[in-house]
C-alpha cells in the first residue's frame, strides 16, 4: 500500500484554534518524524501562519470548504484531515463526505449535535465501507467527558468487577474564555433550532446520536440551579452538557462492551456550598437562561453578533496558559458500589487545552490506531481511541486521569 505524503493535514490552519494547533504540532518532540501540512482557502493567511511558526519546510495546500474537487485532492495526500473550520453545520459537510468516500481519517472540534446527527445518517455507511474513521468532538467538548466516563468505567471494573450504570460529571473548576468561532457555532445552532420544531425535539433527546434503542431510559434532570446531593454543592446547568451527554451516550451504544443498558449520565457545574452557593447558582443559572433566550430570537442573535467576539478572536496566550479545569466523575454500580474519578487540564479548556487534545487525537489516529483494530464509521473519542489516547493526553497534553476514591 502506498504511503500518504502526510500523516496529518490541518484544514483551517489560519482560524483561531487552528493557529494554536499548528503551534502545538510545530513544537512536537515526541513524534519527530511527523509529516504534516496546513490547508485552507487563503494562501496569504496560510503563508502568515507558516511565517509565525518559522517552518520554511511546511507545505501549504489551497482548498475551499465548498470545493469538493480540491478537498478530494487534499484527502489523497494524507492519512488524517484535522479540521477547525466551523460552524460545521455551515462549512463541514463536504469534507466529511469526501473523507468518507476516500477512506481518509478525520478529526474535528464540532459541538453541533444536530449536524453530527445528519452526518451519521448520510455518511456512516459510506465510512464503514471505505474504512474512514470520522471522529467528531475532539476538543473540550467532548474528550474530557467521553474519556472521563470511559476511565471511570475501567476503574469500576477493576475495583468492583462491574461497570457503573450511573455516572454524574461535575465541573469543579474551570477558567478560560471563548472565541468568536465558538460563539458563531452556538448562535447558528440556536438559529437552526428556532426555525425547526423537529430539530428542537431531536436536540432535547439525550439519545439522539445513539444507534441502540436498548440504551434508552429517563435521564436525571440537571436543567435547573439546584442543590446536588451527589457533590454536596449547589449546581447550575453546564453549557457543554447538551453535546457531551449525547456523545457519551453514543459511545455507550458503539462500544463492543457497553457500559450498561440502560445507562444514566448527567453533567452540571458546581458553584459552592451554603447560602453563597445558592446565590451564585441562581445568578449563573439566570444568566445562562437569559443568554439562551436571547440567542433563540432573531433580534437577540443580531445583538449578540455585535457584542460577542468575532470569528478569529479569542483568549490571549497569557489567558490560555493561566486557564485550567478540574472535573469530577461520580460513578455508581448496579449493586450500589461507588467511586469518584477526576480529570484535570493545565490550560484554558476551550483553546489551549483543546488544541493539545485535538493534536494528540490526530496523531493517535495517524500513528496508533490501525484500521484493522478500529473499523470505519462516524465514531466518538471513547469508541475510537479509548486508553491509547488517555495515555497520550497524560504524557503530552497536560491532562490527568485519576481515581479519587
């Protein structure tokens, strides 16, 4: 079999997170022979990225997200395409289509459930036939959640001889900003949902990405500011839960050995104890509700587009380096045994840490996961990478996975 020219091509290298990813790959020392290139539609912007990296030998590929012929030429040269071009619902389908048809592996950062659902329906069978591993959600949404649950289940099996049928994720701490691209994706999701009642119903279904009806059960409601007996804190809804919970449930339905059928999984954000915690929970919950209401209305989306960061804008390097997150997983087995696991990251979740997670997921797909081990299809981080990526993240990305008790 002829070897591809590149291991990885970063598509959208001049985007905010694309540049951070390229900086990370350019400083990569554990894979000295990694062959990678950058791609996008603007030659001048890509040349600027190349100049910032001071890599004179870095190849540039010109391709537009809507140009299938150019995308096909791109895919013919690489083992993995890693794309940061969003909102994916607007710009992502053609690349998924070409990767699925050509057997090219793929990683992205989407958090758009409605788009993933469409891609599964349209291209999962094609990807299975060609051997393409299409792996969505390879950033903060949803690697810490998806692999955190996977790790918790492994620890439960080792300690108790059985998996957990209930896992609750609680964000203990998180510091970091959001970029204009993230806000653009979120606002586009709200725009699509506001015009489509069927889509709103699908997005409210925690099993919307599952392939197995036997996994379904009534999930725990964490949609309000409330006291949480699991963590002993007041909690508020976690804004990423709408995507993370769907990805975790899809993993449960895809894995050869599922966690449990049915499987309960929920996410929330811890905001403190006592009266002060209650006040914070009410304030944060109210603010989040107001934002979502504003984003669901045409005038509100117009207003948000004027005041929020534009695509290409985001946290400074200093803000990325000073960011962090600390996430807890509370598991319970069918026999009532309990355990607690923890995932932490040493950069801001949305960008500094996300770029490292996406970079290692791409390398893992190119170097570690043989197509005979993991077959093609539209996959999740846990169902594709499992322990292999956990070990990479611990070694090279500043993440920790640990058993607390």
